[in-house]
C-alpha cells in the first residue's frame, strides 16, 4: 500500500470512531443542551427547613442557562457568589420543594442566608464550593444575603420567591 492509501484509511478509521462515539452519547442519556432543559418542580418532599450540606457528587446534570435544573424531586440551583453579588440574584421555587444549592465562591469568603426560613449555609472560601439543601416550606418573597463582613450592606443580596 502507498503512503497516501494508508493516510486515507487512517483518516476514515478516525472519522468512524468519532462518529460512533457521538452516536453512542446520544443513545446513552447524555445531558440535553441548555436550550433543551426544562425547569420543573415537585412539591411532595419532606425535610427540615434548615440547610444541610451534602457532597458535591449529588450534581448529576448540567445547569441550564438560568442556572436551574431538576434532578428527580430536587430543584438544583447553581449559584456563584462574588465580590458583593450572587448569580443568579433571583430564585423561584414551589412551596414544599426540596432545593439544592451548588454554591461556588469565586473570591473572598461568602455564605447564603434566609432568616425567615432558617436557612444558613456554611461560609465558603474563595475558589471553593459547597452544596446544601433546604425545603421551601413557606410561600412568599424572601431576601437571601451574605452575612460575611459588610457584604449584605454592599449589595450582596438576592430574592427567593416561593410560590404556592
């Protein structure tokens, strides 16, 4: 065989492997693209209203563009905390919904608190993350904030909307 023939055969083999791996990924439950993710919530969950840490391994799906998705009966929200901001700065859930926050501090130390619902996360150092859960057991609009230093006074707040 000539060098050109070997080169063509090699390229065809590589293209076939790439094609096959893409097709297997589509058939084996790959996470949908951000535009395909649908946000749903199930209110049939019982738990304590106090936030409790859980391992980062609970994160099973890619976050949607609005940083929210649902894993079984848990609404998962990916949250970024930075110099005096939260992203997202507004969260909407159903009353009784179990909510899991994947909390990433991009700088400094930050936490997440909602006084009316007795939610208080651990303080997370810059560059680290923590995951915690709570049940949104009361309908209404609540402020979440960072209690570190003067972060709340400097605007590190957001809105949690719990719908009936």
